[in-house]
C-alpha cells in the first residue's frame, strides 16, 4: 500500500492526477491537508490537536501541514506502514532552493523511514494545462521503481515540464540548482487601513546550467533529483577543522 499526500490540499487537481497514476500500480490511501498548505516546508503542528476527516474509503483530510499528514499516517493513523510515500502532483515547480520551502518535497521527506524511496512530483506551472500528461509521466516513473534500491533516507524530487507527453524529450538525472534572492515583499494596505505584505515570488534561477534541475525542465526534460535529509556541509570540514584547532 502506498501513502499519497500533497501540499495543495485534498481537493487539488494534481492529487487527482497522482491518484490516477498510482492506483494503476498499487493499493493506496490518501492523507492530505484540508486546504492549500504550499510553502509549509517540514512544519509540524505542535500547538493544537490534528483532526482527521475521512472523506471516503481511501481518503483522509487533515487540518494540518503536509508533514503532519505523513507523520500522522505512518505513526498511528494507518494500521500498518505504507510501502512508500508519493507526494504531489504539485502545481508549480520545486527547483533548486524551492526544495527548502516546498510542502510537496517535505511530505516525501517525512516518508524517509519507510522501506522504499519516497517520491515528490511537481509540474512546472502554477496553472498546469497538461495534468493527464504529467500523470502519465508519474505512472511510468513509479511503475519502474520496484527494482530500484537506493540508500535509506533518499527522496526523489521529480519536476515535470507542463507540456503534452509527445513534446517531453525524456528524463534527466539532475542536481538542485540555486536561485537568486526572492523579489521584495509586496506592501499592501488592508481594507481597515493597516499595512501588510505579500511574500513575493521566488528568485530567478542563478545556478541553472547543464546538469541542474532548472536546465532539464527548461529544455523539455523531466528532472529527477535525488535528495537526502542530511544538511551537513561536508566540504567545509577541512576549513572548520583548522579554525577550531586555533580556538
Ligand atoms: Mn503546492
């Protein structure tokens, strides 16, 4: 049995597309937020209880974050551990620094303790035109996962160009690129005359050359980036060892 989750919420069209793909391959259960929780990253709700509404036989809506949903599912809600977590399909790319903020990626990361590699799917438009094509890409990728054995705590971050299947050129193994700083926050005045702000859009791609996730999707390829939850910066060890020795 697979656990399906997302961050766009239980009613999102991308989740329907993921169910269409996953249900051809496995039993499944959906545990998803009751509304849009994009940008919630790996947040856990610790200051209030989580309420679960069973929508139908296979779907549960939770008044929490994407990480809450997967955490809840694998730590008590479900009678047994699912075999893997599949998250998405998100409306909007999760490239480079987006992976830090993404609830879609976070839901998959929360499945890192399970037996099989978790997968996060995103399509590279906030208003996708080709959900069925993206679902077919997800189906093909998921259907070939059985034989794949990766180290524990690995997550695959998959970004699918918003294109008809016939125009997708293939699949590329990529690394995360980087973005420039986000644009400034947008100041507004609310209806009661108080100042407020909208968070602006993510920064433009900066490190986006050949081999990056940005480059793959910009050139019509599906991007597959292996991620892990270890944020240790190993390439600073020699510098820091010298610095610490001098303290
Ligand atoms: Mn989202």
